[in-house]
């Protein structure tokens, strides 16, 4: 870990205006500097940098932060990488603790042994015409073999192990890298034998593992490295390093396999990653979030591929991506399609990729016989839950689409949606949650602003800390970052206010928390001379919001219990609901404050 004092020193030595001016043009505008935002397309400058506050903020897309988070966002670095980058800029060595150094040393050894193994596999490929011809028959050229470091593992039990031993590596080193397997009687043998090899790189281009494909019909067809200190399939994406090297778009295409990615890359389509043969994970989605806002999934068209597509789309949607699905004609995979039809045809498919809802409706529509009434009835019953999950505008658009497909009157579909919702069906509760999310996109809850006002008041006026502490608890705050900042203020209230602010800023080590801290500092501050009324108003707003959430949860439970015939539980909850409604209706803030 990097010490907080060192982080502060590096931040203070790197003036934000100087750092940002090195990568984009800024013009002075009064006390601030403005320019075209590097994080979204715009023609009129809305990106503002404050030399006084040492922060940036875009009034177009909402991005905000300090010099470290700017580098994280712009360079797509994590927090330690950004600190090291800025440290090097001002000639400050970033020292980390001994435990981290030891762990890092072990990782470096694994990186080195993987590079040696990759060289060994590549050298084997140059000597084996059968293995080379496998790639040539799949449309690969010699440049691609070199670019992706493709190789061959010979049909021998100890060839790689002996090669690495001669270069000073032990059996334990090879075992930790997943290159050999421990057999009976403490014997060891090569994991990969008689396979064409695909080195797997991390986003920095370092070899972290391997995938191997058989040249015959033996099983398993594909064999990957096991989970190691470096190789974690659920957190890495094959080919991301090549995307970063040639980044010219806001969109990434996700495919399933090595050959899909390599074929597309060779054809000139480089904004592609592969999910290493596993279902897409939340960690992979968060990794992609560093780079783009739009994802197109192009998995195989078989049943497994379709299920993986839907799971992946839901994960990506939760992370806030614009998610689409690329449909390949005749159920071909990306590798086969691009080899037969070329990159222009594939780019055309990218442009026609379907949004999530449209894809789901399309999949439910496949094989529907419009002259078969029973099939149409079953089709509409599957579609209604999908429609319930949409916000009102989307729902109207897709009801029209479903009406066109099924030849069912639009009003009938509206009635079916209303009927499902009225029954308290599980789908309707999902719809309510999604409607809430869509509302938040357009109007931020008043309680969130109230929390910001209280936190900034505490940071600016130490005298208000005790008063606010007595009025509201940490758990009453809505946002996790607000809870963290509130708790940190209470635990460090003896610090001078400037020092307290710097202390919290150092703790905000990701882009979103840094952005929110800037918003807090930009929020209005309650007047110190007459602040009790304003604080009570903010507290009342926050507690009212929590009560509204409790009310909503109880109403959902009441619906559920009524449907199940649990009348005693329903009566008890109804009594709780009355009590909550009385508290919500009170004009004065709770806890006895005054207006």
C-alpha cells in the first residue's frame, strides 16, 4: 500500500492545471480554465478546471474529481498506477510496504516464467508445419502468429518442464504458474501437450496464462491454465491490451473464443475482447467500464451462447452500459463470418446490433406460427413480463412492436400488462424498481442533496459537527460514500478543517467516490450563524426519504400477504403503515427540531 502522506505529497506537487494541460488545450476563463471535455464529445467547452480548488468538473457529462482521478479516468489507470505515474512526473519514488513488495516480487517471477513459456511455445510453432498449417487453414497469416504470440506445445510429457529447468526455474515455480501438473509419487508433467497455444495477456500486455487447443478429436478440446496469482478468468478479458493500444471508439465487442477475436483483429476490427470461454462476470464488466460506455455482445448462436448472452447483458446493464447484441446470419460464429464475408460486412452487423429488450423479444418470437392461436397466446404471456420491466416510454414503443408481430390489438396488450401489475406479480415489483431507476436518471432525490449540504457544512464549520451528529445517524444516510464520509468526519473531528478535507480526499480512491466528494464540496453550505433550522430541514428531508422507503417496502409485503391469505400479518403491517404515514405527515423535523 502507498502511504497517505506520500499520496498527499504527490497530489500537491502535481498542479492539476499543468497536468491536464499536457493532454488537452485549456483556456483561462476568470479564475478557472476551460476546454473541450475529453470524456464525451462536445463542440462548446463545458470542462472546467479550478486551480484554487485543484479539481475538475464537466458540466456536460458530470465527470469530476482531482488530479489523481483525472489520470485514472484519462489513462484508464487504477489508483496505485495513477499515483505512481504522477510520482514519476515530479521525481518522487513511490515506496510500498514490505508485504506488498514480497507479493509483487512473486508476481514478477510468474510474469517472467510465463514469458519464457510463451517463447518456448512460439519457437516450437516455427519448427512444426502441422501446427502452423492449423492456423493457416483458419485464415491466420504470419504477422498474426507473431502479433498474438501463438505457439505449439509438443507431444511430450516433460519438454516444457526441462526447458524451464535449464533456465533456472524450479518445479514449484512452474506449478504456481500452472504450467505443470503434480502426479503420483511426487512426479511432475507438462500440462499442455500436442496443442496449439494461445498466450493470454492482461490489459497491460503481460502474459498471465495460456489456452491450448487440440489438433485432433481428443478431449478436452480447449484447455486453459488453472487459476493462479496472475490468471483469473473472471477478472481478465482476452485481447483487451490490443484494444487499449488502438483505442479509437466508445464501443467494445465481446466474443467467446480466441479464434473469433484473432480473426476479427486480423481483418482490422480491433475493438474486440473475448471472455475466455466463461460467462461474463461483474469484475469483467467493471474492467470494461474504465474504457467504454457501449458494449456489443457477439456470442455463438447455439442455446448455450444465447443464455450466456442474456446473462452477460443483464450484468452489463446493471453496470450502466448501453448493451446490444450482434446477430450473425445463418447462426455462424464471428470467426467464420468475417473470413467468408470480410470486415465491412461485420461492421454492418455491428451497426445493426439489437438493444437488450429488442433482442429478448426477437428470441421469444423465433419459431412463432402467427396462424396458431395457442402459440400466439403463449408468446404474449412470455412477452408481458419483459414489457413490465420497462419504463413507460419504452413500454409504449415495444407494445407497438409486439402488436405488429402478434397481430394483437395494442389495447389488449396494455390491459394484460395492467392486469399482471395489479396482481402484484413478481414482474411488477421488478418493473417498479426499474421505473425508480429511470426516474433517478432524470431527477436526483432531494435527500441526496440534503446529505451533501450536511456533509459540506460539517467540513466547513467544525462547530456544526456535534449538532448534526445528535440529529442523524450514519445509517440514516442513503449513499454508501456519504456514510463513509460522515463516519470519517466524526472519527477525525479534531483535525483542522483543511486537513480533514485532504484526509477524506485521499480516502476516495476510485473515480465515482472522488466525483461525489467534488459534488459535496460544490454544494451550498449552511450559514454558521443561524444553522439549526436549516440543519433540521435537511435532517427531516433525509428521514422522510427513509420513511418513504419503509412505507413502500411494507406496501409490497401487504400485497404479498393479501395474495397468500395471511390476514393477521396484513393487519399488523397495516398498523405499522399508519404509524409511518403519521411520521411522514408531520410538518416539524423528527427528533424535536424547530422550523
